[in-house]
């Protein structure tokens, strides 16, 4: 397989003793593997074994730090994340970090809009919070701008964001593959999530600031190369949105998509049930992603070859209606075990 880089991002924040937020930025991470097939095999085998050792019975297709933080607590999540990373670090070629430096005292406002909408100013903190919702692709854009990277697949965790020049540049250079809930069903995005999560923790433990030298220092005992670039006001024209329309990711989502819907349940409700981890395992095994289904938002995403897993009469009727329109596989949640390959 060709070289592949997976991207994800997290919020990086530091507060004072009174709990007042003093520093905030999105922190993006890209992890490059030279042999995707070899990495995939090591990741899935090691995650399965390590999870049993940690006494975790219901495991998602991949390790998502935020999901496990809530389920098994911070101490176990940190330990498991680091063990998973160490078990695959030999297959990692390099790690790329990106973050934003916009001191509010020097940059109190940021101008956005201007194309088919008025120009308006928003506070720097509000701007950073909104950029954090799509910083995974900003990190991919920054990464691709360093040097020529031909024949390298780019996979990015699902995001919501408005149009920027950075997005235009990114899709002009490559065709990114977007994975909905990628940190739960795609090993390459999951490992980027894990590294970003651990970077935050390591900097905190070592009482270090978010600086390129500090990031490289906390990873010195690992075998992969680390590169860090921060973004400042010089590239604001690239990363700020120029209109109020959200990017339509329909043509960039990876397929097959495993759509899930249950009568009376939101996606956050389904995540609390044992059937959700199974859906993410299935999505990983078919190299797809998982997506809660909303008729008004997600109908355009459906393609032949997708799957629709349902519970309840209304959801079942919707699934079968879609089956009459598309060549998709439909099944109730209670039959999902039949589709999952056992190791």
C-alpha cells in the first residue's frame, strides 16, 4: 500500500488556579505510516489484546480517547493509549503537530466573511473555538504545504466547518477521505487522536508550554520523527472562513458507510448501548465509517454498497424504503453479530 497519513485534532487549554482560561488553541496531529496494511494489522491485534488486559469487554473498532476517558476514567485511558501507541510505534514514520498562536492582547478581533455575506469581526477566542471544529483539515493543509507528497493518501476525521482558502488549497492538491467518527472506526485517525491526546498530557505532566521544542522533547523516547509548525496571523487569510456556508463533504466521505438509527434514540444515546461498539467494529472491518442517520441531513450521503442498521418500526420502514432506492444492506441491530468477523 502507498504511504498514508491520518489526521485528527483536539482542544488544548490551560487555566490558572482559579479555573480561568488563560490559553486556548486547537491542536492538530497527523500520523504518517509507510505501510498502511502492516500498521492496520498491528493496531487491531494489539488493541484487542491490550483491551482484554485492561478489563474492557466492550471495545469500539478503534480507541477514541474522549470516549474511553468517560467510560474507564482518565488513568486507564492514559495508560491504555500509551500502550497502544508503543505497540505500533515501529510502524509510524513521522508525527506532525500544528496549533495556532494568536495572542488576544495583540489580536483582539478577527475579520471573517466577505464573500456573499457581510464582513464581520469576532473575538479571537470565539474564532479559535470555531476553528477547532475543523482544525483536522487545517492540519492536513498545513502538512501538505511543507513539501511535495505525491501518492500519499490523506484520511481525516469527520468535521463541520465553513469554506476557507485552506480547504480550497487542500482539495486542489489531494482528494481527502473523510471518516465520520473516524477515531472510533479508523486506526490511522485513531492513532492521530491518541498522539494528540497524549501530547497534551505529557506537556502538562512535565509543566511545559506548547512550543515546538517542548513537543519534540516529550516524544524523545519514542522511535518516530516529530515535526511541529504553529500557525499565526500571517496565515489568517487561509484559515478564516470567507462565507457562512458549511463545506459539503458528501463527495469526500469514505464508503461504505454504516448508517445507524433507532426509534427514540439520538446518536449520543446509541453510544451508551452495547450495539454501538459493534457498529464501529463492523465499519472498521469493511474499511468504512459509521454515521447516525438523519433523513434531512444524511440522505444525500447514501450510496450503493452502504449498510443501514436499525431498531424500531419507524427506522425499519425508513431503512427498507432506502433499500428500494439504493443497493444497500439492511439489518436490525440484533443481527449485527452475524456481520462481524471474529479474530
